[in-house]
């Protein structure tokens, strides 16, 4: 239940183990989902060619997650995989956009370090949980609709957590994605959120269905109400500042939600210092060959010149 190593992010001297961490998320699901992930955005990108445009198209009225109806969590709780899924749809849906669709939040804890089988395969530890967001089967209001999320999180005193970008030459676990984004609480991080700036338009995520993910700058918000969960109040108190940022998925060109009416994106939440990716064996092997081959050829050439057979001229010198 607990891994007691060092003080971490409000857990006292005991970081929560996977069962407890999953239980905490399940104990206050809709307070967290309704406030930390507050709105589902939709944009019409038909006449937008700039990938980095803000907003990425003409906005439709957003869906407020506080006005969604959610499933009974016990029906989707899986102790074998330490996972559960919150699945919902709007209470009021006059256009019947969600008649055959839903917005789902899948939470998974981990009993050991490793990587999930599906991209983006973020490195996880026992002190982390993965949150996967999936929009499935909902009818878009435009021919080339882009979707986004508004995410609100607790600030650190009067300041927001820092947002960082990490770049790498290694894309073995997330093909063609060389960046990792993260939020950090504190100079010696007591908590973090990590994600790859990529979403997927197919359930079996791959390079052909990868969508760019754009994150807006983090900014303080105006008096977001604290979720009413007693567990959230117990850990974070009743007086906190909130910060928010927006995530948008996809571009007006290339693959998109319109292909199969599917969109998924995931992030990693944890306590303590975030896990750091080391270079994969494949990349290390390529670097060894690329850097070692020229040196080996030079060494072999030098040895051949020094130790190879020597030829003597047939002409005799004239004294």
C-alpha cells in the first residue's frame, strides 16, 4: 500500500502505493475531473492553415464537464490492471452529438516500473498514475473539427508550477516525437505531470495516426472553486490558487478525429522526482556504430600501412 522512502508532495513520510493512489483518484473522481479538466473545446479548422494559430479555428460552444453524466465507476474497476474508466456524455445534448459517443478518462496505477504497450509509452514508476483521455464516437459539429481540453491545476502559493520542454534524439518509444513536456511543483519537484505532445486518431496508436498536441502557456485563473471532495481538501486545504492551460489536438491537414471519430491522449501524474528517460539500447547501438566505425577504419588503415607487406623497387640505386 505504501512505499516509505522520503517525504513526497503532501503524503508525509509515505508515498502512496499503487492501490492507495488509485483509491484516492476514485474517491474524488468527479471533483477532480470536473475542475481539473473543466471543458472540452471544439474548433472548425476548415479555413485555418497555421498549425500554431490561437485559437486553431472558429470555436464552437464548449462542453462543460460539470454538466456531464458519468458512469458507475465500480462497473469499470479492474483490480488486475489497477485501472478504472470514467465514461460520460452531456446531460443536455440537443444536437445528439454524443448519441453514439462518449468522453472517457481511464486512470491506471502501476505496481512496478516499466512502460505501457501502447504509444506514447511514458516511463512510469510505482509512485505514478497514467490518465488517458479518449473521445470516441461523438459526432463533430464541423467537417474538420479539432478538439481541445482546458486543464486547471493547483498552483504553488501565488505562482503556477513551471512548465518545461525536454528534447531528445531518441524516438524509439514514441516514433517521430522527440519532445517531452512536463509540469513541476517546486525546485526540487514534489509532484509532476508529464506528457508527449502527441495524440492519436486510431485506437492502435502509431505514426500514421499521430496528431500534434499544442499546449498554451500556464496562467493563474480567477477563483476556481475547490472540488468538494473531502480527500482533496484534506491533502491540499481549502484555500488554494489555481492555474490553467489549454491543450489542442490535431491540425487542419493530415490525419484527424474525422478519420475514425476517435481521439486519445495520455499523461503521467506522480509524486516526487519525475522519471528520466535514458537512451534506448537501439539508439546506443546506432551511436556506437556511427561513432566507432570511422575510428575503427582509421585504426585498421594505420595498422595495415605499418605492418602490411613492403614492396621493393627493381631498380638498383646508382652511386
